[in-house]
C-alpha cells in the first residue's frame, strides 16, 4: 500500500510519461498529415504562430477570463471568515503565497483554482460549498486546490491545451487545403501509401485522440492533488467526506462550461450525460478509494 509521498511521486511520474507520449503523438500527426497531403510549409507556420499567440494570451489573461465566465466575485474576509482563514492558514503550511480568494453565488458545492503560477493564483469556491461543508472538509478541498497551484497543474493544462489547439488548427487547414484547393503536386504517386492512410486517419481522429489524452492528463492531476491535499492537511477523512457531499449534491453548476469544467474539484455537470461523457475527472468512488488507502 502506498503512503502519501509514494502516491504523489507515482502520479508525477505517470503524468510526465503521458506528456512525453502526447508530444510524440503531436509530432507524428503533424508529420504524417503534412507529408500525406503535401502541404505548403506556410500553412503549418501560420497555424503555429496563431497557436502561440493564443497560448500567450491565455497564459497572462486566462484567469481573468475564467473568473468572468463563471460570474465570480472577490470574497470578503468578514462575510466568508472560515473560507478566508482556511486559505490563509493552509497557504502558510504549504509555504506558498496566499492566492486571491473568489466566490461564485451558486447552491452547487464546487471549487477550482486558476492562475499561471503560485504568485498569480486564484482559489474560487461556490457559496454552496461554503455552506454545506464543515471546516475540516473545507480544508480538504482548499488543500486540493492549493496543491493544483503548487504543482503547476494550471500551467501544465495550458501547455496541453496549446498542443491540442495547434493540432486542431492543423487539421482544419488541411481540410480547407484538401477540399478547396491545396498546393499539392500532380504526381500523387509520390506519396507513400501507408503514410497517406495514416495522414487521413489522423486528419479525422487526431482531435478526438488529443482530447482523450488531455482527459488522461487531467484525471491524473486530480489524483495527485488529492494525495497532495492529504500530505498538506494530514486528514484524509476531511477530503473523503467533502467529495461524498459534493458528488451526492443534486445541484448542477449553471455557470460551468466544457472549457472550464476541468478546473473544478468535481465534475460540475452532474446528470448531464452528454457533457459528462468526456469528463476530465476520474470517478469519485475511485478517488475516495485511493484516499481511504491512506488512512
């Protein structure tokens, strides 16, 4: 049975392996599609530049956009004293700067963290979470979110999103060039048959494969954040009870979207089966089982 430190180390190793495999997949997809359809190199250059500009904008302004999309507001210390002091105390224990604290007016219990690094971090919780959890349970949730910040999970997901965005732009440009006048040579026989088949396959399925890899990375980070929260609070039961309350609550978070769902501690869509099909969160029961092994 793994202890907390072994669990954190194992999850970091697995996540690193997935990232390496993902980058390898992107390179393979770009190469196969480019060669198979004999794209003009300028098409790939434009796609790369656009992706970089989008990534830089997300890196510096993503937190403000996310808070705005979710209707979040700054939390007042007097109004949300327990919330404020839990974040304050755990930040000291975590040896990290205290993040800005926001709330979302919603009965659905949930929380997320965002920001590009610990010096520019934000923790946000719904009023439903603050009303329905006791202090020990709240500490487990906040410990989870502070772990996301300290482990640079938000930055990691930005990198993954950039890679997926690059792949999507590539496939879209290939489709336009393929069907609306590409600059291919007339001699199609020069294209290797197997490479052409691979290129067509990736053109169709690469976005879906990229999304599945993104989900795998995000799900691993949730296990890592759970283990790191226990390492910080020394109370697995607090987070276990919090996850049970959050998952059993019938309220859905109306402000959540597929673009921000991966940030929350629990899938915000509840009974929406279509939105939950590609959930970035591992099953709550699996997370609870992993936490119970640390008791």
